[in-house]
C-alpha cells in the first residue's frame, strides 16, 4: 500500500501540463496556456531572436501562407471533415510538429475552433499559436519518459540546473538530457513518413538525412552547433535560416552550396559545309550542410 501511494505521488508530479486540468477549447485558451511573454523580462535578446524565427509562426509557413487550410476543407485531404464543425484533433496530423501543445493540452472543441479560423483565414487569431519557450523547454524537453518521467508542470528544462528561477509559474530549471543534442530537434524535423497515422503523412526527413547521410560519413556537429551558434555566450534562438529574410537566406545557401560548371564548345560537321555549333555542359553541385537541401 505504501508503495502504491508513493507511486501515485510521483506519477501525479510528473504528468505534463494540463493532464488533469481543463483542456483548451479555443485558440485563445491554448495560446494563454503556453504564453511565454514573461520570458522577455529577463531574456529580452533571446526572446527577440525567437520572435523573428519560424518557431514563432509555425502555422504560417513561408511568407505567411496558412498551409493547413486544406485539412479543414471537405474532400481536400484524407483527414478533412465533411464540415469544420466535425473537426477533431485527428483532423490535423500536422499538430504533431507544428503545434505539439495541442496534442497534449487541447480537445476536439479546439480543433473545431481551429478549423473555422482556417476557413475564415483568420491570421490574427491563428498567429497567437506558436512554438513558444514552454513547448521546447517543457513539453518536448524529455523524450525517454518511461525512464525519466514526464515534464513537470512547474519546471522548465535547459542545458543546466537552476535551483531558483524567478518566475511566477516556473519556479526552477532542471537539466534536460537532450536539450543540446540533435535528437531534441529530431522530434519535429523528422525521419520521414509518419506511419502512426491512419493515413501516413510524408513529411520532413531532415533528421533522417542528418543521421544517415552526415553522421554516417563522419560528421560530428549537432543541429544546435550549426543553427544555434552562440551570440555573446548564448545560443541564437533565431534558429536560422529565416526563410522570409531573403538576403540572409541567399548568403547562407551560398556558403553551404557550391556549383562548378565546365563547358566545351565545338562544331559538329553534319555534312560538307554544314557546321552545327554544339556545347557540352558538365555541372557539379557540392554542399557542406549536415543534411540534404532543401528539407524541413
């Protein structure tokens, strides 16, 4: 009996945010639940970097497109409901990576609200939903839950322990065993087909490419070492590239990809006095990134 009580106490402590609380039913409720604006008070520079990142607009796609819209439209995808009012969390497999907090902290009423907002193209409301500090530093901070337990509701996770954290909600910071490892990013920047869905979704294979085409050839850097290089001693939370910044993207690709072209021109004598100008073009593209380009 004593063992059972101890087990229940540990189990309750380790459950993720909102496991026993009310599930979010609207966009505003879920946005408030994962609001990280208080982080700006002490981490202004990091917060500013994050605000310019794609994590801060994970539902918008490049240049502001609402790419999930077909999922809310009848017959557009295998997941689409007959009507937005019949949407469920299963309607949106993209939540797995683009809004993982919805999977653990929202219910089907939220999915209906989300579907209606997509149909209305309500970017102002949908823009409230982001991959915030809480998503990475709590919800996704532990992978090996069977051995390490679930993220604690009042704890953030980072690359080191901080006993006292001055925040009204998150009182301490614990060390995450994966925060500075590539597998942290691999949870969303994935392996390829998501076979767990009733209709498998072929999506990002960046982490798979990193493991099979980079590490296998002797590569040693983690995702963080390339995409979160330190600025003044702190990891850059822009997590480049910012595809909306065309100049910076161009510079990054120029540094990562080289193109060599060799040409040979000649005249082909088809018949007497009939010269046909011809050219042979040999191209070679090399890239030094830790994964295939493009990918996501």
